């Protein structure tokens, strides 16, 4: 199981070298075989096939890992969590040195870090002011846009840029930072799962080793992984130590990406006594907000980056993504209005529905903050999952890797059987379709081929009788598992009654696939 998953990751790495956008100056671009594959349409399609087969192999081994962990008993039960962590390390290892996969954001991170190192604020300048290899693979869409991220990733990127100007090395440095978020999740998820009486090993397997995590969190090296790792750690620290320490770490999460600050609401709920009055709740919310904002502002001062990133928060909203419900519906209504001849301005419904979605999200957050039950760890988890889920579902821009925000907090809840199957299927599908990202726009052959391969892999992984049996065993496992029933003692053989069983307590480069 571990070795087959490792082979899957190697296939993703090798195929990724063919289909990913790379800087022209990268030494690997001088490899004759790689150049031949990237230069021919057949070679690029072979690379895409290799990536998808690797992701399919990883997904199959991950589901097998989940089944093994769910059914583990005895010594296997004791080793289950260690097995999950070991599998995560083995499967992620080949991707550590890979270029940014399925998204070009990693190249933007490298350029923004270089701006910070040179004393040019990424909140005032786009990467286009730079020259040299560091901007060769940056998506031209973002060359003239300011950074929408907080001071934490930019400051760390600036430190790395002080050591090297090689964009690939800088990308690996950013991936190491992302892996810090994975390590924080590995520490926090078992603790969060125990709050809700969920199997810690199975919850960890669902979060840490899934195709979603490996494709987008590790391969894509998005800042979202560090953010959600800090969020999970903040909640645990608030309970196991003190609420203000959790809020400070929550402020660090917000200093990566703004939604990370939502964990502070959950910290307030769990830190107050049961039935806390509204006055006490509001007082703690105000105090937590001040502390979290002070942490963010303090980091801006210490790093010299300031708080200009607030002006960049609208940058992601300049693109339309089909995963955003509000964007999809708004665009459909605008198209319908133009067809029927309504004299409306451009993107009228788009802006309206995006605004409504944002208002509803704020309403959900306020409801949890002011009405959520206090003094309950499970209720704090439920509230956090609800807030993050609403933020993703109703957001104006949604990418596949945004699922990294919500999956860790759903995996530690007691979901229904249908909910668990849905979570496993979502993590599988989101991982498999990772290569079909927006950078393939216009590469129609790649889109068709990729879609056909995904359509062939998904039934094998989720719909065959063997796949359904595997899913049933995962969702049907009960934790804590009951101990074996004791052998009845014959009457008269002992004066003691049989005991009941006791339960156990756990410069622009065109995307290679676009070229004819």
C-alpha cells in the first residue's frame, strides 16, 4: 500500500515536469527528453496521462489506508495513527522538489518574496517590476497585481529570497512552509477528533493523506495549507492552555489569509463557561478581535510590510471561477438578461449575488458568534465548520484548494453515513481533477483527454462493487470499537458473574499544453 502510493506520487512528479509551466532558465529545460516531450502535443498528452494515473493510484491507496485504519484492532489499532503519518510522509516526499503543480501561484509567491527582500512592498508593486528568472513563470494575470496575502508568507518568502534568487529553490522553500501547516494538522487533528468521539487515526487519514491534500496542499503548495494548520493548532492551544494564546495563533492564521481569523470566534465559544450571558460573550469577542488584529498589525510592523495587504483583498475577486455558486448563478442571470434584451449594465446580477453571498456569510458568522453554545468543544467545532463552510460555499471566488479550509473540520465531526461518503468522494474527486485547472483554458485536447481519464478513474475508485464495499467498511466502522465479548463462565465454576464488555477509549511562459 505505501509503496504503490509512493509510485503514484513519482508518476505525478514525472508527469508534472512535462505539463507544468517552468521558468525558461531552469536547468531541466535543457534536458533533451523533457524538451522533446514538452515540445510535442503527444508528449504533453502523455505527461497529463501520467499525472492522472499517478493521482488515481494515490487515491486508491488512500482509500485502502482509510479502510485499514477504520477496521484496525488490537496492535494494529495502536499503530494506526503512526501508519497514517508515515504514509503521508512517504507519499508526499516525491512532490517536495516538484515545481508548482496544477497552479502557478507558487511562482507568484517566489516573486512576491523577492519583492519583500528588495524592500519593494508587494502591497504596492506587482512582480512585473522585477527582472530575471524569478518572473519567467509567473502567470501574466498576476504580474501587475499586488499581493492579497498577509505578512507571514511574504516575510518568510523574503527571508528565502535573501539566500537565493533561483525561483525553483524559492518555490521549494515555500512548499516547506506549507508542509509546516501539514505538520500542525498532524498534531491537532487527533486531539480535535477526540473532542467529538471520532476515530483520531481515521480523521487524520482523511485529512493528511487524501488526494486533495497531496495534489493541492503539497503539490500546489498553496498558502491555504499553512493557514488551516494554524487554525487547527489555535483551537487546540486555546483548550489545552489558555484562550489568549489560541487567539494569538489565530491571528497568525489571519496573517496568512484573512479567513484564518474565523477560528477566533470558535475559541471565544469554547473558552466561555456554559450558558455565558451575552455581555460576557461580546466582551470576550471584542477582546479576541483586538488581540488577533493586534497580532496581525504587529507582524506588519515587525516585518516592515505594514497592513497594505488589506487593499489587495479584492484581487482574487477579479477572476470568475465556476466553483463559486454566487458567480455561477450571477453570470447565468446576466447572460439570460442579455438574451431577453434587458437593458442592464455589465455583470449586474454577478455583483448583486456576490454581495448577497457575502452578506449571508457575515450573517452566519454573527449567528455562530452571538448564538452558538458556549463551553462546549463539539459545538465550537460545529460552529467553526459552519462558518468556514459558508465562507467557501458563498464566496465570490472559489478554487479547488479552498476545500482545504473546511475538510479538516468536517473530518473531526460525527457525520452521517451519507456525509462521510460525500466527504471521501469530494476529497477523491478534488484530487483527481486537479490537473484540469483554469490554466488549461484553450487547451481543448488536454481538457477532453483529462476529462475522459477522470471519468474512467472515478467509477473504479468509487462505484464498482469492490469500491462500494470499501467505502461501506470505512463509514460503517464504529469507534471506539467494542472489546470482544467475554466467554461466559459456566454456573458454579466461579462465584463471580460474567462481566460486560467495556468499550475502548482515540516573463510569461505559455502553458505547455496550450501549444499545438
